[in-house]
């Protein structure tokens, strides 16, 4: 995509960290909230949104469930990445004091990232639909002893007071998002660092994965991510997801991908895109 998108679809409700990613990456675009990841993908495929902003991994929690299996089947292509520093905040209805809070609602993943704070203040965790959805629920509730754990954006959108800022246990907590487009226009090589993302399945031969990876090592290609996941409900059918630094037109990466082809049944490049500046500053 040569121009900035006018509309960006994301999973969740307004105020979610995915919404924050949309606003940071494309401040002039309209964010479209969708109930599911599939819904965000469908919004792009149906032309209701130009791109989708999808979370793929978190530095504390790990990979986002289901995303890796959705990406190859989505029909969309990765055109960029964006990182969000996940600051968790305790919020409640206006006028509430911290000592009034007896329980806090949020997504189960987020609850696991604020254990120290909740224990210190004797606050019981309550599983909610998601982060911003929990803020929305607290704003609509009459229970003044219930707080929500969410982004500062959520507090602003739903009119809540922030009682405690940045209470996450891990102060490097970051989520990586991928920008997905219906267009597969690979950028021209040159003018910065590129990431190539692809999935592959190895042939059923001894040491196939080891041999498949050999070309990246011998050609000096930096593979920054390699994950496996089952497909088609089988314990024997495995697909691998990989991120490597470089553009397919780079001679070294081109040779590595050619060697990969000898030991795989298929290779599907999901996207070629410039790396986010966050990688240089993290």
C-alpha cells in the first residue's frame, strides 16, 4: 500500500490496545472495531476497511492464540509491523479512591501481568471479555468497588478515573502487531532494513528441519523468529512460521530460500515489509 490507509480494522472494542496500535501507526485513519480476528480480516476482504491491525505476540505472554493459523488462510498480506508498549492502568468510576477497590476486571491474559499490584492492594482479579470491554462494563456498572485494568485510552473513552498508572509486573511489556492488506505489493529493495515473513512445511525425511534451516545459517541470514503449530488437527502435520531479516532480492536470502525449497513441500511468503524503528531502540 503506497498511501496511508483511511480505515483500519481491529479486534476488540474502542480503547483496546489494538485500537491504540491503529491510532499510533495511522493517526489519521478511522479505526473499525470488530468482534473477532476473523471479523477484522473479513472487514478488509469485503472492502469495509483498507487494512487490519492484528496482534501476533507479546513479550510477556508469548504468541497470540490462533493468529498464526489464521494468517496463511486469511488471503491478506503483511505490509508492516507496529509495536505497542503495553502500559496497564487501574481505573474506576469517577470519584472512586484506590482503597475503595475490592476487585478488578480485565482479560485473563492481562490479569496475569499485574499479580504483584493486585496482591499488594488485596484486589481480587475478575475475568472480563477483554481489556477495553472491561472498562466499558465498569463504566456502566453501579458497583463502585469494581475497577478495570486497561489502557489510558480506554479510561478516556469510557469516562473513568485512573487510580494507578503503569502497574504491569514486567516493565518491558510490549505487543507486536502486523498490518494486513489485500495487496501483495512487495516494496523495492533498499533504503532500510526489511523483514520477510513466511510459512513452510518440511518434507517427511530425516533431519528435514535441520537441513531446511541450513541455508539461512550458511548464508548469514538472521532468523529472528521460528515457531511451529499443528495443522488440520493432526499431531504429525506441522507448519512453521518464520521471520527473517532481509529482502527476497538480497542475494543471501534468495539463496537461503532456494535451499529451503529442496526440503519443504511448500513455502508461502506472507509479506515483505520494513522493520519497525522499535527494533532499533528496544
